[in-house]
């Protein structure tokens, strides 16, 4: 089994599924931007087409990150961006999310190991 490790930026707070607010546009715009960024980074990593890929996540939070169980919901746009780069539907992806955070890094990072 081969794999590719890709580092993505920490997901913006605006795309938190629990976020409340008036206008939906900040969340919509942040989601589109994060998805495009994820697609671009996956393309640069030359991720091959694999409709049944396994995605293993490692969360390196910024200095204060909150609850690790809320982060997977913020990664939907990232998963969609990887699928966009592959040209596949993400419905067959198998995702493994950590129970705890890894060590913090400046600005935060999400490392995804795409197992093919």
C-alpha cells in the first residue's frame, strides 16, 4: 500500500459546524476558499485518483484549539478538496480521525496521509 502525506492549513473557525451567526455568507465563503486551497495543495502533491482512498488525519492545533472532537466537522471542505483534486466523489473515502491533538504548531496544521 502506498501513501502520500500532505500538510494543510488549520481549518478556519468560520466553517465550524456549530458556528452561529447572522449571515451565512462568511461560512459559505470560508468553506469555498478552504476547499479550493485543499484542492490546490492535493494537486501540488500529485495525489493520484483513488475513489476508495483511506484518509488518516493528524491534527496539530494552534496554541489554543478547543475540542478535538469538533475538528473533523471542520474538515469536510478539506476532504471535498482532495476529492476534487482526484476527480472522484468522496463518498467511498474512509476517514480516520484522531481522538486527541498532536503537538501544537504555529498557525496549526492538518496532516493527511492519503493511503492508496
